[in-house]
């Protein structure tokens, strides 16, 4: 499947001509990838900094008034707008999908939440069948998923619960954990990073420092997630035969730091 967008955008906010039958169009919120996409944003200027025209000549950057035209011209919608987790999910995307006429309604909605759905534990192992936690992060994730679950019943919905993302810069319903198959504790990740960099491992992160940076209720549960951790396994992805590029954190860190 090619993720693609229109090369021009008409004043009527609809694509000026239909795409070939075998070509899919995907609208993405919270987009940061290097595909040709329709970027649904609340700030055109910020999006243009990430997607300059010289580097992304075929991209469509659409502010809220233009979202309807993009979504109705798409085969699928990918919602990443809730990441980072401090950002509240908005029901607008689901409403626009549901309000689309049947013949131009997207057939797939992929919605990202977070492994914060499960709460934190130093001993428990979580998979897609595990119940939700009872802290603030879990509540936010349940809210996101409840909103996504309101999508039209004829739209295939996939909920992806994403774990900690490493980077140099930082059919019917199927919930999938977006995590690696060999999770590690924070201390081990710091030790592996130190090994990759050829330096001593990082010192532990003080609880007070995290709470000072992250703020009140959100910080309380977020810092506990970072400090206590979660062992969240991608059981569903493995069942579906997904091939992981990096199954161990050291391999991922080595690849990142060699960029």
C-alpha cells in the first residue's frame, strides 16, 4: 500500500480528480513520516516547518476547515494526534468520517493510544487482553479509545497502543500493542545506551525531577509509569506474523546512534 496525497488542492476542499482505482489515499493526524500524505493539522505554519514544500512536493497540509475534504477523499485515516499522551483526543475526526456519504467514507481508521492504558507495574505482564489500569494515563487512553470506537460500524478500526518510542530526535476491531517483544527496565535501557555510546550508564531519574517537569495529575501517573515501568508484550502483532526489525533494545539504540 502506498500512502499518498493529492498534488493540488481545490478551493472546494475536495480532491480535483479521482485517484486510480489501485491507488490508496491516507489522511494522517499527528503526521511526522516521510510519505506523501494529507496532513490534518491545526497549525499550517508548524506543519510547513516539518513538511517544507521543497522536500515534500506532493503533500497536502490541511487546517481544520479543510479536514472534511481530505477525509472524504481518503481510503484510510491514521490518527496520531493523541501523542504525546498529554494531548487530549478530539472527536472531530470520527465525526467527519461518520458524516461522510457511504460512497466516499474512508474504510479504515487506525488510531494510536498508548500502553499507559494498562497502568504501571514492576511485576505484572500485560498483553492486549489485559484490563485497563485505574490511574490518570489509563483514563486518558480509555477516553481516546472510546471516541475511536464511535466510528461507523462499516469502517475497520485498528487501535494501536504504543510504548516508549526510541528515536534520535525523539478486519473488525483489533487492538495491537506497538511494543518490542523484549521489554526492559529503565535501568537496563540506560545501561545498554551507555554501552552503545561507550560511556558510563545514565544515573536513575529522580521521582521529584520528573514530577517537577511534568506537572500535577499527569506528572504523577506519568512519572510512576517511567519509574515503575510496564512489561507490555505485542502478543497480537506476533500472532499476525509481524516481523520486528529490532527485537532487542541494544540493536535499536545502536541503529539510532549510528544515524
